[in-house]
């Protein structure tokens, strides 16, 4: 167990080290954990409320939808082929990665995760199983609350860990299958990407049928390139971040959720979140017999 | 007792858990990580027939539909059908390229998300790229795509068949206007609106034919797990749409292999089976 100082509330330290354990496991999962030699020691939780700036990393962003690329993320310009038409005509468009939002999200998630792990560490756990995470928008929409919870477990008689306990979204039978298949649970992985699209005239016309009027005759039916690139990059960034977090291990049971939010003046935020379990092979794969089909009579 | 083996097998699950903890303590190895959205059951099914997951892959396309496309007219709304076809093909091509770039031979468990708007059609495909264990990379043109689960893919292969790709067909049709006289005379009656019924039949025939043509182009002998979606368009109530897609299959061996399933009577009470509300 690590001896590093934690920022746990004193009451939490007392509660986690008291005699009776608490657990978020169902009775079935509890039984399966006992079968694996895992003993629940406490219901660990972590919270973090994060605020992010709607203006991004610079006050100059308040003056223009254009974002500089100094944040180092993905950014791409789209130029109007028509020249100056009117003040309303969108002569340029841009897709850009909202690195400051991604940073706030990851900081909030990681802080809540670390706090949950600290509680488990305090209780002498080797791992946290059945992790559940949730996020809620608070207040004016620029506040996000992260909440992670799971059941801290230990293996009686096993040596104390020199690092933080492992974490996994799995519990019960599903965790047993992973372990029996020769994989060790390592940690929960969650990544988010956020790409904002400021459409230029062609995209605006293709999406909404507005913004081009007399120039519309020159626009053919085609793929809406700016949207495709924004969405594709959003997925790629989230996937690359997840792979980066693996350090050579594997991601199992990945769940991808995508969402989009239309803001004013045709701007759209595209978000991609990937969650999954980081696992590490600890024994060679043993080939299974070919599955035998069955028909259940009921 | 263990989760994977029959009740009488001697498997030391607690010992395996201790070994897993030891591996965790030693830190990361030098392996080449894979990503997958498969459950462990699905991954074990794949391994049992000599396949393995490689990478989680996606492909998408957003294709425009010209303004005024959905205004009143007659017959098929060709521009909308064309947008759907193009979006599906472009999304599929991207999925194939991504799968080929990671050395996969196919993509299983593809989740098809589709949204049709007045101005554009969006198709999104996500799945896990797979290959025979240790097999060399192949060209993107030869990568198969399937919306069958890894379990169904395993069963299909065991029966001597193989998936070739996803075939899709779509058609959007205007429901002809009723004459003013017909509207007036039908207003107080329970009556079938044959213009809508006929439009739906027309869209159905065209879409199914397109899907079957796509299957034939892949040299397939059939399409399994066909999904159909039909109904009026939310933004144009005088138009109906019909879309269908499924996995094209072909006999891989000389003849179909009978899998001869064993009949079982489960003594389990489903209500007390192990369950986890977290990711599986």
C-alpha cells in the first residue's frame, strides 16, 4: 500500500477503516467475488466538480469564433470560393479541437478516480471492482460534476501493493471470465474529445439550405466534407487518447458514445467519449474447445 | 467452480486472481495493445475458431440532399435515395480502409447508426476489426464487414459459411396527392389511404431489390439478419421511406455443415443468474 499523503476527509478515513464493510455489489456479484478470493472492504467513491471557460484559453476568443491553433490540437480552415459577398456570408469556416475543454474533463475525471482509489488504498484494498462513473452538468452549463464509485476489494494474505489498487468496470462473473482467460485487470480508461465546427458558406448551405442564395446553383450534391472531418477527427482523437493510456496493455469492452450540440449561428460541438477496461495478459492464451451449439428448452 | 468451464472442472480461480494481481504489480509489459468493444464471451468465441480482435474501428459519412428535394412530387425521390446510397458506401469504404490499415481481415459486430434529415443523410459504422490469429494484412477491398455479433460470426463459420459484407438498399417515395373530391368523400369514413400503402410498397420493392443487387455484386448467395426501417419522414409527411441492410453470406465450404445443436434443459433460474450493471 502506498504511504503517500491523501486528501481524504478524516471522516472517510475513519469510515473506511471501521469493522463493517460496505459494497455496491449485487448479491450475485458479491458471491462471484468471494469465489475469486476477493473480499469486499468498502464502498469507495470520488467526486470532483470542474468548471471550464466557455471562452477557451484566450480572452480574444470572445471577439471572434476563430480559435488560434496555439493549443496544439487539431485545427483546420475551410475557405469560401466566392470572395466577398456580404457581411452575413461565411467566407471561412474552421474545425478545431477544444483542448481546454478536454483538459478540464480529464482533470475532473482523473481527480474523481484518484480520490476513489485513495479511499480504497486507505482501506488496504488491492483493487476496486464494479466501477460506475457518471457526470452531471451543474449550474449554468459550464460546471461538470464527476462521480466515480466502486467496491474496494482485497485478497486476504496477498502482499500489500507498492502502487495504487487496480480498478475495473467489471465485477462478478464478467471479471471472473477475464481473469480465467488470462488477463489481469489494470484500470478503467475514459477519454473524451471535443471538436467544434464553425461552418463556412458551403457547409451552411448543405446543412441548412441557407447562406448561399444566388450562388447555390454552383453547389453540387456531395459529401459534406467539413462535418465528416470534424466527426472523424473527434473519434480519432478519443481513440488515440485511449490507446495512449494503455502503455502496451489492451482495452477491452470499449463503449463509444458520440454526441453533438448545436450552438448559436450554426456552430456544432462534437463530443466522443470512450470508456473501457485496461487489461494485461498474465498467462498465454489456452485455446478453448470449439463451442457446441445448444438449444435451450424452456 | 469457474465461469468458463463445466462445473466439475478443477480450476483455481482464486489462484488465477493472485497471479493476475502479481502481473498487475509488475507493471506494463512490452505488448502491442489492442482495442475492442467485444465482451469477453465474444472474444473467447472468436479465439475458439482461431480469430482474434485487433482494433476498434469506425467509418462515417454525411451526404447532402439538395434543397426542395422533399417538396411535393411524384414517384421516387431519387436525390434522397442517392444520398443514402452514397453515404452508406463512403462510410463503408472508410471502415474498410481503417480495418485494413491495422491488419484486419474483417469487422464484426458493426453498429449501424443512421439519421435522415431534409438536407442530408448521415451513416455511422462502428465495430471491432478481427483477423485469423497472426494472419498477414490484406487489401482493403477484401476486408469483410458484418453486423453479426462475434457469437453469430462464430456460428456462421462453424456451419461452413462466411460473411462478405454489408448490403444496403433505400428508397424514398412520394405518396400521391388525393383529389379534393376523394379528400372530401373520405373525411367521414374509416378508409385505407391507398396512396400511402402503394407508396410504401413501391419503396419496399425498390429498396429490397437494391439490397439484393448489392449482395449479388459481392457474389453472395444470401443476406442474413436483414433489418428494415420504414415509415413517413418526420420532416415531410407526404413522403415515405424504406431502408434495409444485412450481412451478405456465402458458402465457404463445399456444402453446409450441420451444427447439430444439443438440446438442454436449463435448471438455472434466470432471475438469480450473475449480473453486473456495469460494462460487460
